[in-house]
C-alpha cells in the first residue's frame, strides 16, 4: 500500500509516519495479495484533541474510519481497530453470501485484485446554488443489501449504487426511524 499522510495543525514527524504505516500495514494480513490502493491519512489537532481520518479506496469497497483522542498514538490504534472490524464484517458477509450461491470461499481476496478506484473531490462555484464539494466514484453493480452494508461502513445516511438485477441507478438511505429505504427509478 502507498501512504498519503497529511497533517493539519500538526507536523508529521518520521516517528508518526512510521507508526501509522506500521499499524495500517497490519491490515494487509486480511488480503491474499496486498491492496494496490493508496491510503489517505489526515492527522489533525483541534483544541488539544488529536484526530485521525483514514480512507482506503479499493475496487469494490471503500474503507473509512475516523477517531479522536487526547493521545495521537491511541487514536491511531483505535482507528486501525475500527478498520479491522469493518474488514471482518464485510468479509464475513461477502463469504456467507457467495457460499450460498456456490462461489469460491475466498471471494473477498479476489475483489482486491483489480486496480483501486479514485475518489475525486472538486470544488465548484455557481451563481445561484453554491456547491462546495463534488465527489465522483464508479457505481458498482450490487444488491440493496450490500449497498446498505457499504453505507453503514462509510457512516453515511445514503448510498448510490447500480442495481445488479435491473442495471438501474438506485439509492438506499437510512430513515429517521432507523430502518432503511430504497429509491428506484420508474
């Protein structure tokens, strides 16, 4: 994995960089072949609170976690634990799903063989409506259950995906009552 480590209100020393790379590098044990994606790490300090955000975009999965703590090294440990839980949860879910369909047991490792997808942030200015952030990503064909799983792992309130059955663009979202909704075109 390639690391892109940035610091806001903090200088990223060689010791911090080595610790981050060592801890996040341990995630490679969950893959048959190490992911070729770039690991984006943002370290920041606000009001004596250390914060770390880690994003690992991969072909069929976007791992993202953030954590705050008074101690930066403790925050790094906590965010790695969170990422490990996400990987294990996703791997278990995918393996269970594909075992039911009779596919190979190690499907999660096969998902990582393709090149990583790029997530682009772009600022746009318009006259009437001020769009402050634009995200671009590839829509992966999946079912609504897998889309809900992806949405939960990202910690978002909605998730846009391509329905594997109908090949239409769909949106799953979290309702105020805690249940999930699905938006499909006519």
